[in-house]
């Protein structure tokens, strides 16, 4: 699905058909964090694929709303079936990346994305489900990730909470306190 300008922040997509399904890909000009709902039920991104260094491709077997956001290339993909309403909403989040003095083999041997998220959440004192890995690639090891606001936060509260987390993240990196498994070369 291509737009002549920037894609809308909020979208609703419905498939007017009686059978089948369609996989839709929406390119975004910049990285972001979105929430996908299928018939009002929140749907998570596909599982992380270590070999690809991104969320797994869609299988079209998990039903309407199966989705993934691929960082670096910045596109959202989702699967929709007849009678299903897909809602795409932006989420308040911090989009960032960290560069660590590690090889990809060492990163994945030490637990990969799961261990990275757990360590980062513990260091920041937040729930691990708020941290989403967007991409992992070489250059030592670079992890693009987002930290999302709590579901229950109102917009003003979300902005304040995320600003405090950002300040804490930067302070921990500057002081050398942030423990994510390897020496940090840049944030």
C-alpha cells in the first residue's frame, strides 16, 4: 500500500470479500512504533528470527492481524481476512539503538534478544514487554529497539514517563552502569 505522502498515523483497514486473505505492506519514511488490533484485539509482532536479525516473515497461518514491523527498511506488514477490521495506531515510544563491543555470534550465544531485553528492563526498572527489538546487525553488534509507554498511560503521562526513562538510559550509559552484557560503544 503506497501513499502519495506520509502514511496516516491512524488507519483502519477492512477486506470487503467473502473468501481468501491479503498480506499488506506499508512503507514508512521513518521508524516508529505502532499497535495492531484485529477486531479490537491487540496483536503482537511475529516472533524474532535470529538468522534473519528481524521479526519472522508472515506465515498467514495465525489468522487476521498477524504482523511485523521491520526496522532499517521501515515497513509494516500484516495479514487481513474477510470480516476482520485492522486498526493501526501509533504508540508513544523511545526509538533508539545501542552499539556493543561484541560479535553477533557472541550476542546470540549469550541469549540474544531475550537476554538483551531482560537485562535492559532490569537496569531501567521497567517491564520487559515494553521493550521491542526492531533490528540487529553487525558493526560490532547494533541493536535497534523501542521502549513503549504503558498501555494505561494518558498521552501527557506517557510523554513524561518516557522522558524520565530516556534520561535514566543516557545517564546509565554515560556512567557505565548500564549492564546489557557487553561494553557499550555508543547509544
